[in-house]
């Protein structure tokens, strides 16, 4: 399989490139009977749209999604749901100059060596533009999980360059262009990004997402652990370079007495683990952090080679994001929801009959 | 699929529990014609064996592997390779007292709620003991990749608690019980672990692994990226809580001018990316870091609940590792090799015909 | 996985219903560099189109295919190929009367009990209309296999009701509405079908397809045999009830001395096996026969039940095929090509290095 | 994937060769809590054992199965079940003479060309001996389906060469060496097989299996139909050349008025379809027929080529079955059960919430 499908029971296959006619997804395995409209999906697409603030790419894409199949009289039928988003504002000319040379930090060179040639327009399949399909699919998972399990996933930017950002008000994250959940820091960020643009540079970021209401028992013991599948999904997002569950990299410095989350009849005493034990959900909040590298497409010129292997120079003047991590929040949420949805279905395939004498402890 | 298979072209399915009669793996899809003996595999099993120093569990397992199929007259036939390791030193009585209560930080509670009951002996399937099968499978990948591509993967412990450890002498890592590649730090570590045991506590660790000689072009563009599959594989190792590629979490604080690895005809000018671009190998070293939490099984008592949900106390006195990260090095190497092997085969399935006019740049 | 994907290396996922807005496919894993245009695919869609003779459904669908992704400057890029065919001539009113009752011999009742409700318009996802996506995907496989391996697949109708039809002139099959390769029988068939329509009845059929130029070695030894995957693909076609390889059901009456195909340096002495040995291609022609049941939608009234389980009567007056097997020929060809394509890629994933000292015998 | 795994939710991976040390299976995804012992599995292995009558191979294998994992205190835990059967009576010398030449009608030549070389002892992985693992896995499916759904599957030989055999007394099939369910024909068969051995020849056979108690709604609409997966499973059995569902090949000669199974509140009026509609189970008996070719290993000499491609002659004098179809009955049953089991789990993954207002009609 060439790798454009995620999930085993709730399977999402996507297609499309930055500058092709359209981007789409096929969602296969959705339970029947879910009320679903194009507006339901559209609501999730808005936050990841570019061109909405001066801090993101100025490409103007309406990102209107069409449901092509799998929904009848307003409800999912159980057959595959075809989703389509047309590309509208694709400017090929922006990319003429990179046709024959590779942008450092981009997939250009790797694609060239893998396939022998490449669609250079906007990075082709490697563009973050194509995640519109993933987010659309995630919206379906979100709706089902919310309605059937009361499960919610919410993300925010927890770091931009040198600035750590707390998740004090997660609900506010979607109302500002930085997906920042610490409103007091907004003026600081505004100033920081402004300076960054003046420098012609870009910056990395870290995104945190939390899923609440995850039932215990999701995930498989060996390879397909819930956290392993989350790591796979997150590292598959453009520019992601690290995935952490719970305390993440900090655990390397922790002691057992400090890390282990004690259990009490009233619930876990802490959540260093981030919601999984042995790779299986514990019923606590599932917490994931994803670190995104700074965009490599910047006006500051850099060294590179051309298709013939000769030295060249490159500077990007097209429409790009100074901080790609900002727009990653809806994608991280979608990925988290897709993985959880898949495991909810997988779990009931095998364990629908299992009943435990142990009460589910409350957080 | 219940999640005990890794890989799509080079597929490894494992089975077995800590205290069952045996642990095994089926390696399906191995290219035919590889010279392979039980000794070849045994060599990779030795480093992860317990009971070899006072810093690891004292369980004594010979870990003798048998090849049950797929090899004829010393060569792989292309049919599945069955591997078996008998459990010898399993002491059930050590676990009687945890039969009815859940060890904090372990999978006990999660398994109970998933399956309705659990094999409590040594953690059952959740024990790190079962990774012997993964390492055995990895040995086959290692041999093929070395012989056909000259590809090598090597790991070491890069952090133990507060101590950061450099990879100055990677070859030395297998010759000390800490898998430490900075020999000057060995006395310090010896002392540190001694004190830890006196405290009845455990400590986290970080492991770094590097694959050299990875050809460019491995990995798929969308979900099954090389780094995504590495993240999946690594997060699937017992106690792993974070996976980083290249500069990892540090990228959140980097600028584009700093992070992007410029290309020159003589090679990449740096390797912040850790060997992948857009999820596809660039030909540079693939670098991965995995953070492991401290073992939760420690003599210091902790709060928990029992199977009925009532409050209880627990302290572990069985044979356990004070720093599970130490023995993870061979597992991290095996996982890295399994993922690369799988992608080598997947790549040639689709792209065996592709030829690029661009020369492969030298590192 | 909800079952709308076929293939492991060359993966085709389809979506769409008879009366939805569009039908589509995502072809994932196509080798890069294949010259491909919409016209290339269109050529394969024509033969399965309805409404072209009085012997098939009178629904008028232009079946214009659009390539939405995966092709750049006329060549496949290696990324997923999105294909879309809009539904144009969907008449919902034809189906109002079957909204609440189940057509015998159709999937109506089974869908109802599986999903709890169903898209009743034209059978929804169960309609043969959706095979347009499969045939479109098959056209891509056909082109690659022809250009790279000189491999061809050709089908014809080998039985219609009581009439057995020889494959004397396979090339002529596409030039008549019966996909008949025995031109002398055309007047007989014309008369037979005319009478059938007068009777308000339908008839079964058997389709034979032959793939020539299949290299030896395709298929896996155990479950994913080439013939097993062909059987899976063919039985997945609407109305298929039997799949035979080579001599098929006749082998139950054969002796070993009669059946076994002797080998000589000049080639196999016969081809009772139909091109596979132990499930792996032998290099001989791969021969498959598929038997299709008669269409159940006929004007002759029949007994049924309604959604509430009460007795009802039904007669079909919409646009239907009196012999669904006729239009199955392009689908059988497409399925055969998809399976072979997938196995060509799978085979080279594992065995690209293998070389046999034995010469490939000539047929 | 090299093809040694069957199923997506209930996944069986097998390994082993005719003359290797052992044959085994890993059953992944079994629901937890099933009472399971080695004796439960052994009971299903007995009927397929060779050497039990003069009509089958005289190889003496006790076929004792060991459960290596996945069962704790007599119940399945939900983790993978490792099964192992040691080979005991493997005589390598029988095969020395076929080391360098290919047996016509066997996989020898195809394996050679696929892998470059082959394990020639007893056909290696291509031997029907390896189906012991499939049957062992099938026994687990049988037990779960019987206990949870009251579902049963039963097979018998419905044709041996020229003799058609009715299924008048299916229960009697396991009590005679011909798996014949028409007891009156036993003397005839005894005589027929005796003469066949005298002729040094072999004969084909057809096996019929029926699953009773299959709930409606199993199977997926497009490719992974229940009947398609059955066809795949059956065609994957050694020597199978045709798979028919319900009326099978006869449907090509049937009219719609004859074939369509009318529905009444009391049940379907007939079962020409064989239990599936649109590929999804209807709740009727699932009926499948599999045609097996005659064994190619016979004392009558035949032409062949050797590894160098030169003409040679071959005659088989080792231990073989004159009618391989006889011993296929338990394998057909196992395959049918494995496919149904997989679809029961898959179905509830997606559709556990679906409820239909339509009553399930009684057969």
C-alpha cells in the first residue's frame, strides 16, 4: 500500500496535490445512521484555512467540501463517504523558479529520488494543503465520538519559538490566529510574529491536544497501541518532528516514585502517563504534544542544488506560513480523533462481549 | 487486526507472554536466498537479555531461538520464518500478590478494563519480555540490510535521569551494562544506579539510534512516512513516551534559517531533519530518540485499587529493572531496522522502475 | 476495513452509489512515470456503458472520467490517482415503489439487516453501476502491464442460458452487444434475447477471461495465491456465483493422468491448470470463468416482504439488464488486471533479487 | 505482505513446511473469555489426519497441537494465540529424486521461478500438510461461533470423479474415510478407489459445506463480500480449482423467474443464492462447493523438465493421496468458519449500533 490510507476499521484514504484540480478523501467504515451534512464538516475546515490572518499563507481557498456518497437522507449509510474539495486559488507561476531546484528542508529532493520526477507546484502531494482532506475526515469522527461517547478533543499551540504557552483557556484557542490558549500572551505573540516576518524568517512550534472522555480499553497490546498509532498519525503531519504522550521527553529525567500515577477509588492521583498504560487507554485524558519545525520556505536565500546536481541558490517569495505549527492545531485534533475512532471500532470488534468486574474509576 | 503484526511487506507477527510456555514470531515476506542461521539471530538477542548485570532484572533466561520454518539448507526460502524462544525462568509465585490489585504505571488496569480479565503473571503480554521476539525478527532485517545495502543501525543510551550522555563512541555502547557511548561517564552511572537501588526507586532514560546507509526515497508521502512508521514502532516499545526525529522537540524553538539543511553538491550542510524530508528518507543518517519512563515496579509502596475497585497498597519485590531504558537499546535498533526493511521492500514494489537524473548526493 | 479497497501494493478504493452525485476511485501505489490521460481510461469505460444496445439497461450515462490527482504533465507521479465519474441520468422516481419492500434476489434485505436502513435508489452501493470505478482503475493497470510486460487480458461471454459460446475469435467480442467471441452464434443470441424480453424474464451467463504474457512467479504460497485473489476479485462482482480457474468444476471428474500438465523444454503440453500451480503463476495463460446469475429485477411479479416484515408483491419496470452477465465482461477483465498488477508489484517487493537457473519455458 | 495471513479482525498467520521441524499458527484478535483447551482443537485435527485409512497418504503424523500463548487459566485472554504442531514422520529420502526435477501439476516449477530455489522436500510450503495450522485455527472459530451464535458448519464430499454424492446424512460424513454423506454409496466408492489405486491414478473431487445459523448482515458491499472472502479462502486450499456459492455454475443457465429466491414472512421460498445477497449474508444457510483437481503425484510416469530446463521423466512412489479432495473436507469447514468469524467481528466493529425495524425472517 502506497501509504495514503490511515486506520483499519475507520479507514481514511486521501488524494490530491497542492495545485491539482481537487483534494479528496474516502472514509470507509463509518457506522451507519450518523446524521451528517456538508455543514458539519465545513465547521471543522474553517480553522485550518489559510489566508484568514496575516500570520498564515495568503492563498485564498474557500475549502467548500462536497459529500459525494455514503450519506442518504441526511444519515450515513455505512458505505464509503466520498469527500471532495476543489482547489481554486492555485498559482502555478509562483513555482516556476523551483521547478529545477530543490528547496532545502522540503520534500523536493526526496520525492525526486523516490519517483524519478516530481510535481513541483507547491510541493505537490507534500504540501500541507492536502491535509484539508484529513481534517474533513476527522470532522466525521468528531461528530460520531461526541454524539455516541461524549468524547471531545481540543488542541492549542503550547510553544512558539522561545515562548511557552499554557493551556489555561483551551476554548479560546480557536478565536485567535495563534491558536493560543493563554490569552494574556496574545500581544506578545503578535509582536513576535511581526518581527519574524520583518526578518524574513520562520519559527517552529509545539501543539498540544487533549482528548476527554476516552473510554478505557482502547488500543492493542503489542504494536498497534493507542499511543503508537497516535505517534504514527502525528508524525505523519507535515513538519512534525517529535511526538510526546503525557509528560513526553521529560520522563527520561523522572523517577518511578514521581512518574507512576497512583490509583484511588476516586480516580488516578495524577496523569503523567497522558492517558495510556501499556499502550491502552486508561480512561484518563489522552494528552499528546507535537513539535513542528519552522517552515523552510523563507525569503532569506539558502544554498541548494538543482536537478542536475549542481550548486544553486534559492529564496522563497511565494505565499507561505511563517509558522506552520499554527495551522497544525486542527490537523492534530483531526488525527487524534481519527485514531481514537478507529480504535473504538476495533475494540468492539474483538471485545464487545468482555465485561470487567472492576468499576471504571472516575479520572 | 488485533495489533500484533508490524510491517506491510516485511511483516512480523509476534505472540507470547511473560510467563507462558514460549514467545515467538512469524517473519513473513523475507526475500529468498538470505543466508540465515540460529546463531545469526542469537547474536542480536544477547544484548537485551536480562540477568547479565546487577543493573537489570535478575530473571535468568537463556533466550535460545529456534528457526521452525522458512529456512532450507541455510538460506531463507521466501516462505514465513517461524521463530521460537522458550520461557525457562518464569516464577509465577512472584506475582500472586498482584493477582487482585493493579500496579500503578503498568498496563494491569487497562488490560482488565479492555478484556474483562487478565494474565497477571509478570504483566502477561504487556511485559517487556515479549520483545525478545521483535529483536529476533530485527536480526533478520539487520542481516539483509547489511549484506544488500551496507546499511547499519546502532543505538546507545543518551540520557539517564539527570545525566546526558554523548554518542562519542557508539561502538562501545554494547560493551557496558548502561549501553553508554560516552565511556568517561561510566563510573558516574555506576554510582548513580547504585544509589537508585538503595533508594528503592527507578529512573527514566532516553535512547538514541542512528541508521547509516539508508538510501534516499524510502517512505510514503502521506501517512506511511518513514518517520511516521518509525514513530509508531518506537512508541510501541514498552515504557516509551516520546519519539523524536533529528532535532526533535528542539525544533519548536528553532528558526527556519537555522533548521533547514542546505544542500550542496558535496552533500547536505547539516542534519537537523534526522534523515527524512516530507517523511521520505533523504540519504542522510536517520536519527531517532526515544524517551522511556521509569519502571513503575519499585519497592517503595504506592496507592492503588484492587479488582473490586477498593483502595489498596502495593510494593514490588520481584525481579525488575531499575532503568528499563537500558535494555531498550537493542529493541530500538530492531524496530528501526524492521521499519527500514519494510520500506525498502515497499519502495521497490512501486518504484523499481523509477530513475532520477539527479545524482545521489553524498551525505 | 469496510471492504471498499482491493489490492495491497496496487490499492484501489472506490466509493459511490447508483443514484448519488458521483462515483469514484482512488488508485494508490501506481508506479511513477506511466503516461496516462483521461482518454486512456475512457477507452475502457465505453464497453461497460449501459444504454448502447437494446439488450442492456436504457439508462444513459456518458461516464466521462476525470483525473483529479496523481498525474502531472501527462505522467503518473506515484501519488494516489483520484478518479471521478459524475452520475447524470439517475431517476429516483423509478425506485419510489421499492422504497419499502425488498426486491427478491437483490441486496435490499441484506443491506437493511446489516445497516438498519438503506439507500433504496437503484440498489445504492449494491448497484452494478458502481463498477464503473473498478473498470476505470483497471484501465490504469492494463496500460502499465501492456507497456512494461506486454501482458494482455481479454474476455468474452462463454455461455448465455442454454447456449455455450466458444472463444474462437476473442478480438471480435467487443464489437457486438453480446461480447460473443463466436460470431456465427450472433443471430441465435439476438433471437434468444428478444424472446427473453418478450417473456419478461432474464437469464444467467458465464464469462471467460484470459490473461496472456503473465510472468511466472506471481502469487503467494499460502492464502494470497494468485488464483485465490482472482477468485476473491471475481466473486466480488455483482451477480457472480462461481469462479473457476482453468478446467474449473470439471476437475472433480478428471484423473491425474488427464489433468496434470506435463512440462517439456518447449513448454507445457497442456493447460488444464489455467496458469497457476500451487497458486503461483506458471507463465501459461491465466484462464478464469465467472458465472453470473440472471437479473432478479424483471417484470414478472414475485413474492416479497416489506420493511415491516409483511407479505408484499413486486415487479420491476425500471431500466434493467435482461442479462447482467453481458456487461460483466469489461469488469471481469478489469478485476483480472487489478489482481495481476497487484501481484506484479508484490512479487518484486519480496523477490526482486531472486534469480533462477531454470529457463522460463515457452508456454 | 507475503500472503500467509487470512482475516482482518480475526487474523490467522501460519508458518511451516511439509518437512520442517514444525507447523504453526498465530490467531490474533480472538475475543477474550472463550474457554479453550488443546483438546478442543485436537478434536478438529483428527478428521484431516493422514494415514488413517488406506485411501489417504500413509504418512503417520500424530498432529498434537500445543497452545503456546493467549490462553490463561483455560480462557482466551484476547492476546495472540500461538499454536504449534511438530512434524514427526517426515522422510526426506522420499524426495531426493525430485530435488532436481519438477513434478507436473505441482507448485515445484512455479516456486523455482518465483524464489530462485525451493525446499523440494514434500513440496515444502506448498504441501497440504501445512493446512493442519489452518484447521487448528478454524477450531477456535468454530467453538466461539457455536457458543455465542449457535452457528455450525458441516462439509461432505459431493462428488468423486464420475460419482455424484448427495448430502442426505451430513452427520455421517465424518464417520467414513470418504467424508461421504450418502451412506448407500460407500461400497461403490470403496470399489472405485481400489480400482484407482490399481491403475496408479488419482481422481478429482468436489466438496460441499454448509454453514447454518449465520446471522444476516455479514460481509461488506464492495470487494470484501462474504462470498468473495469465502471464494478467496477456498481457492487458497491446495488443489482447489473452482468455488461456487449456492447454485454456482448452474446459474449461467437459469432464468430470473427460476433463480430469484422469493421472500415471505415465513422465510425465503428457496435458497438458490446460497445464503448471500449482494455479497452479504441473508440469514439463510451459506452453501459453498469447492472442486479439487486430482493429485498429480501418481505412479504413472509423466514428462517433465529438470532444474536446468532439460527433458526428464518422473513417477511418484512416495506417500500420497489418490484423492486429495477427501481430506479437504475439514479444511473447507475451517476456512468457512474463519471467514465467517472474521466477518462477525468486522460487522460489529462498524454496525454494532445499527438496528433494523425489519424482523429477521426465519430461513
